[in-house]
């Protein structure tokens, strides 16, 4: 009986962390798309009139969203969590003198927070960097309060399809990450126990003068190939020329397109939106008093 073949798209978590760590200092200069998606996701929170006491920015990056979340939810304790220490160093610079947010370096698959301790989980363009979506969603569901809200954005399978096709014309290696379809994400939310999940898709196209400019931007934001099956070492000149030639048929109006499929999602904890207002005023919830304290953060190896 033959052994099962390794998944060629499996991510190397260490490589992901190191890539974003190296990119942290110059990340913001190249992250125009990420800024656009972040602002869209923040805007989508406004109609819900949430009043969380603890907010978790999952995959906080350089802290732009945290600064806005602190401003918007003045009674809440905001936690910036990221797997890359360099990103959190940048984020700390945005933490205000009087309205600070907490920075935690941790893996999304093992959140160092207590069960049902978070009223809002915000995550912009982080989930696609997690190999085991089910494990991450299980952790989000665990730390989310029953009346809590989960708002996120991730990339769908049409993301960078031009680059994927160009590399496919050269070899059968895995060069562009695998992104989950919106229906798969919806199914995963339901299996994880979230209530009333809603998802939609936005398509964004960026333009570049050449493939080198695209790959430079991807490297600048830490989004280069972090798959365990990736080729080590430099790409040969012949293979690079073949890939760039295969990309050229996509050129329009003098520019090469880079497509992004952005999946936006929203879901509630187990009570759902219809029960959230009642739960917010349930006995024992002292409004304004439930903040993260040192004993609210789980110790390594603890189960709760």
C-alpha cells in the first residue's frame, strides 16, 4: 500500500512567519490592496452597532486596523495578534499613549485567549495564510462570545490566476498559493458552529508594467511562495523568461493585470444576530468591566 502523497500546496508556517517578519519595515508602502480591503471590512462593521468589550484583530499586521478599532470601540480592550514579531513591532508604534492595544505574537491555530472572552474578531487577509482553516475557525469560535461577531476578508481561488497560468506553462510545480472558494469557506464556518454566516465576493484588478513589478510587490508584503514543496534557491533565467513570456498574452492597454478575488464574510457566535441584543443585557455581563487581564490570557500548555 503506497503512502499518501504530500499536499504540494501545504504551507510552511515558519516560512510564512519569517517572510512577514522580513517584510514588516516596508510593508505599508507596498500594501495598497491590503489597505483597501481593510477599510472596506472596517466599513462593513458600522451597520451592526457592536459594543464589544474585547476585540481581537487576528493577523493584525502593522496595526492600522487596531488603531481604528481602538478609536471606534472606546470601551473595548483591543488585542493585536500576529505570527510575525516584526509586524507587531511596527504595530506597537501605532498604539496610542492613553488608548493602547495589546500585542500578542501567536499562531491563529492556538489562540492564547480564554473561551468566550472576545466580543468581536476582526481578520483582514490573514486566513489565506493558514493551512488548516478548520483549526483556525475552531479557535475563533472557541474564543468568541455566544453573542460575538466575526468579520473577515480572505482571498478566493481566482486570485493571481494569471501568474498561476503563466507558471503552469513552464512546469508543474506549485508557485501560487491555493485559495479557498467562497462556498468552502461558508461550509467551514457552519461546521465550526458559527451562526448565520454571510459571504460575498469582490473582484479587484491591479495593473503592472511587467511581471517583475508584480513579484516585487508580492515580496515586499511578504506574500511570496511559502509552500513546503517550493523550489529552493533562485529561479533560473530560462524558466523566468519562459514564465514572463507566458504572462504576456494577458497584457491589455499596455499593462499586465493581476487579479484578486476578495471573499468577505460575517458570522455570529452560537446565539446568532437575532439573539445578540438580548444576550448583551443578560445578567452577569457588567458592561464596561470585562477587559483582558493577565489571567485572561491562557498560559502555554493550558486547556482554558
